C-alpha cells in the first residue's frame, strides 16, 4: 500500500510539472505610430552693448570737472583717464573715481 501511495504521489508531482511547464503563447507587442513634433526655435537677438555705460562716463566726467587737463574716454571698451596731472592731482582723481565704484579704470597721465 505504501508503494501505491509513492507511485501515485510521483505521478501527481510529474503531472503538475508537465502542466506548469507548458509554453505560453506570447503575442508580439503592437507598435503604435509616433508623431514627432519639432519645436520652432527662434533666433536670439544679440545687442552690442558697450562694457562702459554712458552714465558711468558722465559720472566720471563730472568728477573730473575740477581738472581741465584730464579727460575720461572709453578706449577699447575700457574706461581710460588721460591728460596732464601732477602726482597729487592723480591721487585726488583716483580717490574720487574709486568713490564712484565704476569698476576697472586705466590711468594714463603725462607730466
């Protein structure tokens, strides 16, 4: 009797194994058409702006009004102070322009 139960159990396990190993039919995926939309890109407008604003040049010119031999100019995009000045005048001019906080300034004085 034990032998019968062993054979029945083995047969039952094998039949379950055959049923679970059955290959399933897999359907291929359905491809849907894709619409590609390319956004229109606008060309950016580039404005040429001087690195030294006109109002900065006007502020520096106002600071130099006490020194008629010294002028403020924009040379190659940089603010440049040129003219004749003594060392004492040059020191006073530098202090007054530094107080305006205008950025980098080139000083080209002659004696």
